[in-house]
């Protein structure tokens, strides 16, 4: 099993993302391009980076100083819980409102109100849980 946020984990997420038309395909339809980082709330820097161009993951791996458009943070305990049981739409809203899922960059409220982005975003958490 790939360790959470390891180089191998990010690579597997990139592959799963590109192979899921409900994520990459839907985001390609709206021309979504972004640099996404993720890590732990108690750390200054993110652990990894995920670069998306027109819906497709073009690069993923350990963070190396890239400037993020979106930076998601949570505790190790919460990330591990979500890897076992991915967040749905309601759970994601609850995680955000209680501060368990924090966005150091990016506008969660605007994104979650846009079904063209919200659906693929929620689905990406399900992809994370499938990485082994």
C-alpha cells in the first residue's frame, strides 16, 4: 500500500484521476486547470502537489515549492479516516464548517456551489480512498 502523500501515492492518484471520466472528463469540459497541494494542518508546507491542465493530471508528486491555487489541509487522523471512508457532499461541507478540512488557498464555498466543480471534487476523495 502506498503511504499517504508519498511520491508513489501522488502518482497513483494522478493515474486514477486521468482514468475517471467523472473527474478528468467533467473538469476538461469546463477547461479546469489548477495547481493543487495538500498536507497536514500542523505543518507550514504542503506534502504534495497535483497539477491539472484542462481536466487532466499532468504532474503529481512531492511538493517542491510550487505556488498553489488550492491548498487543502487536515490532520493525519482525518486524512486517514477519509481514505477509509471518503467524504460525500454533506460530509465535506461538515468537515469544512468544523475546520477539519481547511483550505489555505482556494475558495471552497464558491467551488462547492458550482456543480461542475463540486461533483468532481467530491469524487476525487473517493479516488484517494482507492489508492493501495
